[in-house]
């Protein structure tokens, strides 16, 4: 049983782990050529944000943006530090490389976002419209519609996560994800951060990005019940407009799950913990060593990471 709760969280990287503390963020990446662990430290983003943006139900959208943007930068940086990038990439970029980065890369990003919206937002609504075409009364049942669309999104999300787990490199990243959770559990239990103490810890943590995504999907079902619009494009726009509400509520729920251990938090944590059986794997000792290095750099001396 954990003796304390911490606000420290992390993210699995390519051959490494990033830990985010209240004051500092650190990433520890193992170079696959030299086997050494490379550490980099940064100030934690958002700690100096105005008090208004730290209020409950508002802070979630800003913290999510920080996590995604900075997490992406750490992921790209870990690819460099790990030594897995081809030597060709270190050469002077050609004019075609520059053209791709300047024009094609932004276009590819826009297309990726459009594909995600089409797959996870538009497609479930279109499927509902198809299967209820001959039953107008059912089609106008917004509660059933919201539930169907939400379950479809959950199925698509779980399917996507499962498909990525079949890739060798992703499975290895999921092992680092497991090392991150185990290390945080060990710290919360008040034990010294050693490989021996971390190894037996659980890899299923209630305060996890996987659980956050599942909670947002569930909250999205409830929010969608209040969207009384039939036009698919307009309904899609409404869902995008309510996205900050979904993020804000989901964030507060995941924070609650990290602070308390009671029947309610165990219920809301259960779906995410189940999916963590896919998104986390048992790490080896070298991965745990990376997690320890990153964790030690972000633990505040004054204990200000406690809830």
C-alpha cells in the first residue's frame, strides 16, 4: 500500500523515460551504441502559468497541451540520443529534404489530424446513421446515439492500441512505460529507488495517460447526450467545441484517482488499468535504471510533489 501520493508523472520515450516533477522535468535515454544513460533536464512547463489557468476544469486543457507538445519534443530528442537514427540523417539536408520539411511535413500533419477526426469522430456518427436509417424513432434517440458513438470510439481506440503493440519497437516503448509506473509506485511506497525494490511493483497505475484517454472517451459519451444535432458536419463541430469540457472533466477525474483509493476511484480507474495490460509491459533492469535516473532528478527536496 502506498504511503504517499505524488504529482510526478512520466512518459516512455525511445530507449528512455521522461519524468515530470513540479519544478523540473528530466529525461534519461540509454544510448544503444555506448550503453550509457544520457540525462537532460528542463524547467517544468506551466508552473509559472497564471492562477486562472490552474483552476479545476480549466487547468486540464492547458496541462494536456503542455504534455503533448513537450512530450513530442522529448520523443524526438530521445531518438537522437539513443543512437538509433541513421547516420545519413546527420548529413547536410538536401534541397528535397528542406522542401519536405517546409511544405510537405505541415501538409502531412493536417492530413493526419483530418484522418483522426474522420476515423474517431465522423465514422461512428455515419455508422449510426446507416444502421438506423430505417428506424427514424431510434435515430432520434440521442441517448442511444451518444452511447453507440462512444462505444464505437472506444472499440476503435482499443483496436488501434492493440495494433501498435504488435510492432517490436512499440512493445519496447511499452516496457519503458511499465518501468515508469513501477518506479512511481516504488517512490509512493516510500522505498529507496533501487532495481530490486522497483522490480516487484505493479505496472498498472491509476494516474496514467492511457487511463486519461479512456476516461475522456467515457466522459465524451455523457457530453454527447446533450448534443441534439443531426447534421453530421454540424455534430462534428459541436463535438470539437465541447472537447475542452471533456478534457477538463477527464483531467479532474484522473487527478482524483491519483489522490484517493476508494470504491469510486477504483471503478473509474478499472477500464484504464485493463488497457494498460496492452500499453505497459514488464521492463528489464536496464529500463528500470533509466527510470531511476530520471526520477531522482525531479524529486523536490521539500516534498512539494505530494498531493
